[in-house]
């Protein structure tokens, strides 16, 4: 059939329009709007599955007493923090909109955001934080983690006072001895000043710890120092940070063995509001039940039991995220007991060890014998005293033979034997059998994995130095304070706060603040002491990091300790979850909570 003139005219007009649009550079056909990948707000509900160290429970919700990272991670959702940590573990302002440090490094002035409130309408201001920080140090409160606040001027003396209890508040009633108005001062409701005993550049990192968070004085006054957290949700959702706590059901009282923590978005939060409307944690006393639920489709995020690593990798629509933990296992060598009083033996012992093989030992993560590829997913060998993931981690760190990276993880028997032979020639008449015997302890109350590692170290050392008397000895405890002085001990250290000071100055100075680090090993390197003292007092992060790296290199050269391996965390995340990531501290930074969302 012949088309009508009207049809021909319509077709011609359409073609002409297409040519004109093409000539203008516009695409044809017209682009369609890209669908928003995010689910609607009503469906932005994340459901993590979690198991805490206290049989799945939150141990405590009082920031002044929190000791477990698991509790820290959940409590940070509702309690305001002057300073929090960024994704890369740098301290950033939070409830403080900005801060300044005096030129002598002794006074920190925090300028707070205005209009901050608890969900019951009570103001959150400088007085909130002054009260909270002082409370953590109060001798009547008797916090088990008050040491985080001891950099503050007068804090040590105040914290060590004999409690003079006020029966009404449960706190110290001798007001003149309190720090408020002295080293903790409120200039006005939006200005808080903290004066230090000495400059401490790591102080801001420390301030991310819960002992510096704001707590609701109004609830503490009403319900008492120990019971107030039982009443958080008595009058509806409660909080003063990005989220509000709406539900807290305990695992121990649940007939299914599953508890819950539910948080709702705080619509009155002063900063960028999170995209997730609700976070519904299910708490488990049994990690195997947790994983069974996740494998069957329940929940969005879950940590992976080592025995289920292969299963997790095979799950469709699931990504496995691996995170180095700020922890490392190491051999502590006693510099006062021969033969480790000689640097050559300390170096030889370190260079003789095959760290790749040792990381595969003692893998009693579960009752199941795990394949090597699974164990490697949970441990990475290391020569570092400052672990991967921490600001200041040094990719160029070398061992005593000058090797770095993967090369340093393998034994250098030639260099090790040359050092040991030089020692033997000078001290033992050239006969290993006449050298001081080496005893490697196997703590009877230590995890079985540690015992297997001790046996592997024994085997490698004997093969490296045939004829040297090297033996195992059973000991009754794992802390040096309860056993006789030892030549060597398998030990571990984890971050209190993410700063190199916590892994170096705290442990490996001549007179370290932590008495079971260098004090137990009697490490003393005067140049290291000087470098660390300088770095600890500097405010310029870019300038202090190289000093820590140099100090770490000197400590490794001297054999202050023999690092072996760093644990890894593995989490399973559904593909519908966008932006979620756990930090090496094993907490989810608040900045991550602000950006996480669920996709279609």
C-alpha cells in the first residue's frame, strides 16, 4: 500500500530532527535516566551478625569502663566523641568542629559544634566532656582503663587517691582534688581545654578511646554509676551520636541464644547523616550458629570462622574482605640472660627462622585441620614491630641481614650461622655444645597454638645450629610476673590506640611505661630512647613518623624482639552492601557508617 503524504511528511520530519540533533552532538535516542542504585530509605536496614568475646554479649556499655573492641564498636554509635578516627586511622574532629594545640604542646583547646543534644533534649557541650573525662579518672569510679587519660596534668595523682565516696553521686566528694577547673577547664559551653603533663603527639589518637567520650550525666545521676546503662532505652531510643539505641536484648536470656542490638538513625545528628536508616545486629554466643545462619541467607555482614573460609569464598553474591589486625606475635628475648645478652645471637636466632613456615604452625583455630591456604588467610608472617595497617608502617624495613619484604620472611642460614659461629668462637671455644643452653618455654595455660609454635621454633633453631643445646620447658603461666626470668617467650601485643608510640615507646624503651615489654626483656638502646622521646612529643605527624621508622629499624637490628606473624580478620559481605569496611582496629569507623548503603 502506498503511504499517504501525511505519513511521508511525518517520517521526513523525524529524520530531519534526528539529523539536526546529531549535528548538535546530542545522542540518539535520548539517554534514559540512570536508576538510583540505592534502595529506598525505608529499606536501608543493614543486618550484621556478630559475636562478642563475652559469650556473644556486650560486656559493658559504659564508655568509662569499656575494654573490649567489640563493645567499643557498638557503643561508638550512640556516645559523642570529641575526636574519632578516619578510615586510615588518623584522628579527626567529630563533636569538636576544630581544635588547636599550644606551641609548647601542653594545651589542647577544642571548639565544639553548637546545638548538640542527647535524644532526651539534654545539651551536649564542653561540660559533658569535662565531666566524662574526669569521671574516668575518679578513684571512686575505679575504671579499669583510666590509664588512657593519664597524660592529663594531675591525672595520675588524682587517679591514685584513696576514694572518698559521695553517697549521692558515687564519685569523689573532695571537689578541690578533681581536675575540672584545673587541667580540664570549660571556658564556655563550646570550648574545652585540656592541659597535659608533657607534650604527647599521640594524645589525639588516645582521645578516640571511650574514656574520652561524652556520657549522659543525667542518667548517671538518676540511676547510679553502675546501673544507668540498664535504663538507656527506658524512655524510647537514646543516644547523642550518629545513631540512637532502640533495642538491647541479651543472648543469655534469649531462648534461641541470639540477642540483638538495634540502632536507628539520629535525625538530629549535627553532622552528615548516615544513609542507613537502621542497623539491626544479631548477637551470637556460638560463632558456628552465626555462620550457619549467614550461609543460609540471614544477615548482610559476618566474620568468617576459619573452618568456613573455603565455604565463604564459594558463596554467591558474597565478597570476602581481609583486614590486617593491629596485633602481632613475637619472641621476646631477654638481653640479661646469656646467650641473648649478645646481639650476634639475637640476630642469628631471628635470621634462622622461617617465618612463612611458623605462620602455618599452631593453627588450632578450630577442631578441624585446616589447609595451608586457609591458614595464610588468617596469618601473615612479618619482621615488623609496627604492624601493617598502622600509620608509620615501613615497607622498607629490613632484617639484620639487610633483606626486606618477602625475602626477609625466609631464613638466611648462612648469615645466621656466621653470627653464631663468631659468638661461639669468642665465648664458647668454638663449640656450640659449650655455649649457654637455650630454653624455650611452653606455657601450660597458653593456647595450644602457642605451644605448637614454640615446638616449631625449637625444631628450626636446632636444625640451624646443630650441637647447641636448645630445649623446651613447661611453665605454669603466661605472664612473666608469675614465672622465673626466661631467656625467650612467645608473646603478643595489640593496639590500644593506632599510633606507633603504642607499639614502640610503650614497649621498647629502656624504662617503658608498660612493664611487661622492654622491662621484661631489659632492652636498652639509648639512641632509640632519644628518637622515641623526640617523636612522642612532636605534633607534626609527617615529621615524627620517620623518627619512629628509624627507631623501629634500630630495634630490629638489635634484636629487641623477633616478630613472627600478624593475624588477619576475614569478613563476609553481601554484594548488596556498598561502602562497608572494618578498620585494622576491628571497629567500623564512623565515617564508614556515614557512607554505607544497600543497593538494589
